[in-house]
C-alpha cells in the first residue's frame, strides 16, 4: 500500500482546511493511513510528521505492521499519552472527524490539548478511500472470489426443511475455511415472506417448497470486504416471481451499463429506479442502488437519488436493485463493480439468471 502517497494527499487537505494536524480514532481510517489492524489506536498527522499511539497489547504487532514516523506505546487514554509526549504543544489548530469522534473522546482531546482551536472535519479520509488503489481492488477481488465460491457450495444445501440460520452458519464456516478472516456482516438468509425484508437476518424459519430465498453475504480479506446478493427459488417459481426477477435483473444490467467516469451517482441510481417504476413497482424499491465498500462494508460513496457523488476511476461500489412485496416475496440482485476509464468492471462472477433448486 502506498502510505506515503496517502499521507501526502491528507496533508494537502490540511492546508485546504487551515488546520495544523489531523487527528483520528476511527480504526478503518487509521488502517488506511498506517496499516494498523488492531482495535485501539490514535493517529495524528501534521505537515511534518505522523504519530501512532496504542497500548501494550500491540507493541510487537505494530513493529511489522504500522507505517508512522513515531510509534508510541503507553497506558491510560491515548489522548493523555499524546499530551505526555507533547505532540500537541507546537500545534494551534487541530482537525477532528465529526462523524466518528465520540463526545467522551472529544472531551479527552480538549483536556489533553489545552488551549487549542478545534475544527470538526467530515469525510476527509473517506474521500481519499473512495478511489481505490489497484492493490486494494485486488484484495476486494480476492474477497469477492471467496464469496462467489461459497455461494456455489451453499446452493447444495438450500432445500425444503433446512433452517435459515443453519445456512447462515454454513456460509460463515465456508468463508473462513476458504481463507477469509470473517464475515463482512451477519449473513442474510430470508425465505418465503421474509424475502421481502431487505435486511432479513437469518432466523429459525424453515425453508419450504415454493419459497423465494434471498442470500446476501460477504467476507473480509486483509481488511477488505465483499458483498453479494442472489435470490433463488426452491421449487417451481410462480409467474409473478419470474416477472419481478426479470425486472430486477434488467434494472441492474441497465445500471451497470450506465456506469461511467464523470457521471453523477444519482443519475446511475435513476436508471434502475425509473425502469422499475415504469414496470409498476416503483414504491417497492426503497433503498439506494448501491454503496461503496472497501475497508468497511458500507463506505460513504453512494449510488442514490440524493447522492452528490460523481463517479471517478477507481470507485468500488455495489449495484443492487430490489423489489419487495410485503407478506409475499422479494428479489434483490447485487454485484460489486469497479469504475474504470472505459466503463465498469464487474468483480462478482456468480450467475444472475434465475436459479431454481
């Protein structure tokens, strides 16, 4: 990973925001800037140096993992440790992440830094993370490939009489068996009427013949996430299921074809949304078309009707239209794609034609 380049881009933003230092406690951002994969850290970046602070548990780990000018191990709160090391003494204006810093942490920071000016920033590192380096894309592809392989194996156990939570457990097992660190999120396995729940976590519901089953899951590889949704049919699907499935698949394909550098994210969202509405199901597609992913399963980049994002080369996003008919069934199809100079690269390779088990 090119940490030097990332820090330079961050320092450029410090100048633009008129702050002397950037302070973060948000672990995904700390990992992006330094490589740290642990659970407790403070990272401070000035125009001339970077300071990484953590506790004794990670003393050995950070020697091989963290890139920073100074690596500091200590006890107590990390902000008090920074004060003890006089990191704040020559600084006047400190930039904090308003969307990640807790009130308690902010109080600790004010006590540690003393009479400094505090400026709350938003999305400073996330805007950098939105454009992925090729090494990051390769890790996302590795995670996606594992999830694709797990989906293929899972199809063999999706049948009448099987409990949703058992399928979810098998997904988690196969992810780790295949080399993933863990699940990207609790697997969604929603059958029958529950398939109309966009985030229907696996329950004790038993799959029955004729059910529609939504499978939404992903894994983590070296910190980077995958995310995929497929909707399958157990037994012969009803005519309306076939109709809705075809509409969702067409909507997704139209959206994928609309992806282009410089295009507004809300325009891509509108391609799928308008098509679904034209088929009479507009009110049944209520979530955004897609979300960025990488070091987090949901990153701020959004394909939605209210998004202000503009597509850039290197953006990685999901494209996942869905139609949900309450107390009946739902269909969602989701792929991970990369925005390229000449359009869109689809990382997900699992089949999207209706699968009947």
